[in-house]
């Protein structure tokens, strides 16, 4: 892109002081020239507020108050954002290098509604898949830059505790928004997220999303890919 857009990084956190410190350092070390940083804390009691105040020089806006969960907090961050694009780097997530955002937008040659890259998970590169309608997320929200107006048009649905990001991605794709994959590692992904811990619940939430968003023919294609893993996870107590 010819002009560097203003990018808003949003960090959602709750009682994760040490993890938040890593994320703040990662965002502060970015060499991208037009970066806004918003921290949304859910009213932590572990010293997180003190960490935020100690780093106010690196944070554009912050709030610490009770909320209705991670997706409520993410929606709140979007409402506060001034950037053309938003990316969510939650507590514990980090950019791969100090040049990540600069490198990413230097490779985004045409406007896109949703531009996403790859992630590092447990030290291993996990490439995202090409844009498609699918039965699961084919990229991580820690590696996606989404136009702020799209996030406001399709906010995270808090009725989905585990898969609101999946539903949003499907809504954007089915609405005809332009998706672009940049084959660049963006985030070192924290694997302790709630959907990774409660695997069967996350799969069931994906099933609900498919039933809500997809036409009948696509439901017939997608649901078998979800129902079998869901049953296996339930049997294993995961």
C-alpha cells in the first residue's frame, strides 16, 4: 500500500500481569510509524493495573473495568479504535519481530478488508490457508489485520463464548469482503487460550456457528468435519 494506514493494536487481558508485560514490550518495539495501542483490562486484581500504569508511555488508551468476557472486551477495544485496521494481540501474544507490522504492510499491495498472515505456535510455523468459507478458522485473529469499519459492521457475537471470531470471519467472507493472505509470520501465539483448553466446547460452538451462518448445502459439507472430532473429544473428556 502506498500510504501506511494507522493500525490499532488491541490487547485484552484479565489477571495475566506477566503475560501482558511481554505483549506490551512486543508492541512497543514495533518500528511501524503509525501505531495506536489500546489495552482493555477486565478489572484485574493481580497487579495488572500497576503494569498498565507503569507502561502508559507505550499505551495510547486503556481501560480497566469488569466486562462480559473476552469478546465483549474485544468489541470495546474496536469502539475505542481510531485506526483504519485493527489487530488483536491478547496478553501473552507477541509479534514475531520488531519489523512485523512494517513488513506486513509493505507486502499489502492493494486494499483489503481482511489481511492475514501466519503464526508461530510452540516454535513451529503454522501457515494460514487461502481465503475460503470453511468449517473452522483457517487463520488466527492474532495474525489478522481487519478494517475497523468491518469489525463495527460485524461485531463479535457474545452468544458464542468460544467461536465468535469464527462467526465473524464467516460473516465477513459471506458478505463479500476482500480477504488477502500475506505469507508472513505475524504472531507468536499463546496456546493457553480458552478455546484451546476447552476443546469439545469450542468444537460445539463451531457447529452452532455453521448452523447459524451457512446455507443448507454448506452445512452438509462442513458439519461432518466437526461432529466426529467433537464426539471424540467428549469421549476423552477434553
